[in-house]
């Protein structure tokens, strides 16, 4: 009779392997879920940071420009003024330089508002894609030999609303342009992409929003 050979160095049973695989998969699944959650948090934070930076940069640029509204060192007659004071847009002029003719030294102020960046408008433009962007329309020259013309420059994308109010020096609403001493701006930006886990309490969509407000006193309007 042949003796039965007993093998003590047995391997894993099928059940053990299946359990090991199941445990492994569970751990991997948990790791993957936490990775996805962390990535989502990171993505949302990046979107929010971009939105805020976008809004601040747009507001800074408008403030810098509007602060100069009415600037005119020649002043006879004064040409720099606010031209359009609407709730959704502002247009104003400044007399920065002369560059159009050769009768006066370049870059000395002349008596016109036809040089680059002397006639500026800000408003929101809605693109065919539905994206809303803040644009700056300004007189610009394409070359030294051409006259200045209006050029539209996109300043910031995903600017959802832009509202202007105009005030007298005592803070009350200015009824006519000549009474304006203060311009207030409210700007709302939104994230470029929606976040499905977030619902806006007012708009009921999935975009996060950021609103900035500023008050500007263009000193040159007083002169
Ligand atoms: Ca000029």
C-alpha cells in the first residue's frame, strides 16, 4: 500500500483568495473615493479662487480708470467728463495726451479727447455661447499713422452683473451728469464651471458667486 502523502505546505484556498481580493477591492474603493472627494474639494477651491481673482482684477481696473474720469489739464473748455451714466454702463472721457498731430510735442496734453484711452466705456457683453464678460471699449490706435478708433477689449469672463449708481457729494442720488461726484459699482462674478453639489439659494443653479462693491470719487469731476 502506498502511504498517503500529507502535504503541510498547502497554498491558499479559493475562498481565502476571494476574501483577500474582496478586502483589497474595498480598501482601493475607499482610497479612490477619498481621492475623488479631495480632488473635488480642490477643484471647487481652485474655481472659487479664480472667480475672486477675476472679480478683483476687473474691479481694480475699472476703479483706476473711473477715478481719472474728467481729467483735463488744459481745461479750456473742460472736455473730460462722464458721458453716459447708466445703471448697466459708464462712459467717460479724459484728456491724457496728444498723439494725433505733430503741431505739439508728443505726450503733452492737448485740447481733444481723441487720443488713445481718452474715451472709455465699461459694460457687460453676452457672447453667443452665453458667457458674460466685462468689456472695456476705448479709443486706441493700431499704428502711429492711423487715427484712433474704438476697440473692444474683454477684461474678465464670467462677470454676471455690473451695476452703477451715481451720487452727489452728500451721497444722495445724482439726477444729472453734472451733479455726479461719486460712482458706486457692484459687480458679481461666478465660477466658470458649475458644482453639482452646490445650489445657489437665489438662482437655484450650481454656480458659486462672488459680489464686490466699490465707491469711487473721481476728483477731476469737481474741477
Ligand atoms: Ca487728448
